[in-house]
C-alpha cells in the first residue's frame, strides 16, 4: 500500500532472511571455535592420562583443578601442558607469552584438523594472526622451476585470489623473494606486485615454509599499515606458524615411510631410463636438515655395472650416499641439497662426477615429491678409454699436450692443468712461454730444449723446476716432438710433462747417503773427517762479519770437540735480491756424515727458497717438505728470519727451535713464542709467523741449543742463564758473542752456532 510506514512484505522477509543467515554464520563460527578449543583441551587431557596413568575423568578433573589454582582458563592450562611435553617450535614461540601460547595452540589444532590448506589459512588468520593486527594471509605452494601456486588464503576477495592463482617463475614478488633468498623478509609498503595491492597497501612479511629441508612454499601475512621492525618473539611465532602451514602442504617426513603412488611412479620412471639413475630421499639430522641422502632405488643400468665404479662405491637400496660414495661430497651433494630444498631442476654437461670411470658425465637432478631422481650419462667408448688413460696419467702424474702449428690451438688434458696448478677453464701455456713459469736457474737448459724442438724440429727432453701460481715449486720433466704431414710440413708439436719431484728428492737422498756397510774404525774415522771437512767447507767463516743494509752481523761457530760428534748445526746470513736479509740457524738431529749432509741440503735449500720472496712461515713449510723426503726421515730444528731494512721489521718463524733474543737499552727478552713443529716430523706441518719492530741500537741473538745445554739443569734454567749473560754490557758485537761462548758453559759437547745482529 502506497505511503505505508512499514516496508513491503517481500522486503521485510528479505531483511529477516539476511539477519537469520548472519546469525547462523556467527553461531557456526562460534561452534567451530569452541570445537577447536575442545580439541585442544581433549589433547591435553590425553597427555595427562598417559603421564599420570589415570582415567579420562580424573585427567579432566586435574586439568580443571590446575586452571582454578592458577586463576586461568582450562584452555590456557591445556596450551601449557602441550608446550611442556611437545618441545616443538610452537611451544618455544609461545613460551614467554601465555596468551600467544593459547593462540598458537588453538591455531595448531585448527590447522591440523583442517581438511585443506584453504581452511587452515582461515584458521591461522582468525586464531593467531588477527590478534597481531594482521588482516590477510596467503599460503603459497612451490612448483618445480620456482613457480608459486596460491594454495590457501584469507582476508582477500575471491576475485583477487583468482588473479593470483599462479605466479610464473621470474616474477619478482614478496613471496618470490623469500623463496629465492630462503629467509624471512619484512616488506615495507613498496611497489612490488603482490596479492591484494593496491587495495591492501601496507606492510607484510614473507617466510619460507620448510619441511625436512625442502622449501614447500611461502607464508605471506599482510597488515593494513607499514610495520616497524618486529621483536624476535613475534618473528618466532611467525616462523612457528610457517612450519605449521608446511604440514598442510606435505605429509610429515619419515625416512621409513611406505612408498606412495608418486614414489612408485618415480621408481618405474628410473627403470625405463636408458642411463644410470638413482632415486634418493633426504636423511635428516636432528634439526631436520638433510645430513645425507638414502638410496631408495637403483636402476638396471647401475646394477649391470654401466657407468658406475661398483667395486669402489657399492650403491644398494638403503645405503647412504656419502657413506657409500665419498666422492659425492665434491660438488654433487651441494647440488642435491639445492634441488631438494628449492625444487629447481639441475642439469649440467661434462660435469666432474666422481662416481664414474671417466670422472666426467652429463648430470640431471629433479625433485619428485620428497624424492630426487639423479640421472647421468657418460660419454661414448672413446671417452671411456680417454678416461682410463687420464686415470693412468693421474697415477703417473703425467699430463699431455698438443700445439697445432697451423691454427695455433693448444690442447691440454685435465691432468696437465692439475700439474700446473691451473683451473680447467684457464688458458693453456704455450711451449715457447715455458721459461716464464720455470726457475731462473733452469733457463739455459730450457732454452736448449726449445731450440731443439721448435727450431731444429727434433725430439727433445729436459728437466726443470716449475713455479706454479699457488707458490708451489715442482720438479718436472718435459718431452716433446714435432709431427709432420705427408708433404713434410710441420703440423703440430706433441708432448708430455711428468712430475718427478719424488724421484728428484730420492736422488737427493741417494746423493747424500754414504755406504752404510762400513763399520770399521778406519771407515768410521774417514766418515767423521769427511763430515768435518764438509761442514768446514760449507759453513761461512766462524769469525766473519757483514756490514750492509743498516745491519752489523757477526757469527760464531764452535764445532764439537770430538770428530765423531760432528753435528748438523748451521747458520746463514745473506742479503737477498729483494733487498731483505735472510737470517737463519738450524740443528739437524744426529751426528756424522748424515747430519752434515742434511745440514748442507737444508741450508742450501733454505737459501734457494728464500729467493722466491716467500715469508718465513712459508719457507719453513717448504723446508719441511725437503726434510720429510730425505732418507731416514731426517728431522731438524730451525729459526728463519727476514729483515726488511726500510721498515726495520723482522718477520720470523720457528720449527721446534729456541726463540731468538732481543736486546734493547740494557735489557733483553725472548721473542714471543710462535707455533711450529720439527722439520721432517709431519708432511702437512703448519708454521706461524711472528713480527717485531726493531730500533737503532737493538741487538738480535739467534743460537742453537749447543750453546746452553747442560746435563745437570733443565732447558728453562739454561735459557734464563743465557739471558742474564746477554744483558751484560759489551763494547762491540764481537765482544758480546765471544762473551756468550765463554760464559755459557754447556757440557754436552755439541756443535754451537750463534748469530748476532746489531741495528746500526
């Protein structure tokens, strides 16, 4: 009726219907929240039944009693109970905030009971995120290749969700950034494209969702305003929620879980491949990160022995990859970890692959669910034979090369790169540039070799010392010959290098070894005289003095009184081409010819090595290799110092030797001790380096233990006695050294070397 004060009947009924629907919706939400709360309380009740050994009624009563005594709700007590027994990230995140603990446990209960990710997302927003001020949440699942799929959302419109259902790889979004960087990121209000923008402009946070080391997706949470940095407790809550969301995308990880249809399919796929293939599954550590990969399946190409060194690396289902195949740790394991975490496929051609006979293969790794499919292909039979040849060359430390005389192309095999200390991608070194990488003392021999091969075009061979880029010097032998075409024209030069360092040091050892069968007194006396003569011929004058580069250097050498006790003490002081001064003393263990010849080798080796410009610690490291390769495993102690005149800086290192003494203004003290074992004791010994700034008027003393050793006192007492004598005033440096030799009354009748260095 027109003008009636009440709405028309149809309009009135529509309003009532809308109100009824809204009321029912609120009641449904309330019922769902109450159901979630009941589920949490029932779970805590079950825990009490198991822990207290009582019935459900008694456990429920105990829960109510605890709540009454604490003055909190049963829901809060239930959350505390679960946190105490679970020890998980959810419990840790809410440990300091009882209200947060309840919210997180309720959200956990809702998510675990949700039939899908969409329902879980709504529960997270309602129970855990809305109290933090968040207005929307998106749960992104990853696809192989880096694509993102919107698996669940809340707070966004359905239209917006349809627009963002799929995000291709390479599109830069907040969620994609977290996926790539594999970390939680707080995003201010920026121009990056994102779900809900521009209507939901404001701050947001994205955090990867990880399970058993795999990135299953990204949790994105939005706020209506820009956000300041959040405290760590809020970040811990968000990380816990991300881990909870991961369970809605993937079943809990278990290494012994039965095979799923997807896993069966990947096994069937591996069996149909014409190449060797492994199906792997991550084996997690205590933190859930992959510590190794379990072999779930091997296809017939492997069991038939095709493309795998089965005797060396027995791969069988149930084996751990790193345990069965240690070479997998060299690059392959890192690739497997990356594919397992991100789902991005990996493919490479001619990749170093230690599981094959050739050591090189085309490799493919893809993720299928929680399994990885590893497939590789070796090259043809020629490549296999080449691999065997390369293996033989590696054992013999031989590298081959060819230089094309027509095109100028240079071809090296992998072993030659290794001998030179170069990476496989580095440009090879032409034969005519060989002298640039050799020791200067070998220039004459190398020049003769190159003239014979390149000019006279004949076969030639020579030995030389190779100076590698990493500072290591190796003794090499190179052979080369020209290759001519049918018309007599030079086509190429082919040849090989061989590392003969071990042979060289064997020859050195043989050169300094004397007849061990001579046991008569006459032969022994001859050996002692020879050792004394050798020592006297090699050592500098015992009363010599050097005045150069701002230093005054004096030396003293006192031989053993008995000829048969002639030892291996040595000293050296020489100006190097670098304008630095080498100062060294040393003592080879033992007496006689062996000690004297060892002294000759070490002293001359140190002088030669010092010309490289290396520091004292590196020089002793090289000298240790010299000592270790000598016959009878010779050992020695030494101190090596390098003095730089412009800066008045002394760098020094020691190998089991007594430290030098620095005298300054009437006082003296030993230099601070640096670590360094005996020469020849260990093949991989490491030496520390010390540094001291000297001043005009300072005096440095370096000596061997024959100066102070006594049978009736320990070494520390003898060192203190030496310091007392060294602190005495002396008119000259020579007087000081003579005074030390006179008053340091050792009684072991051992050789004594002493160097005094005065800064003028």
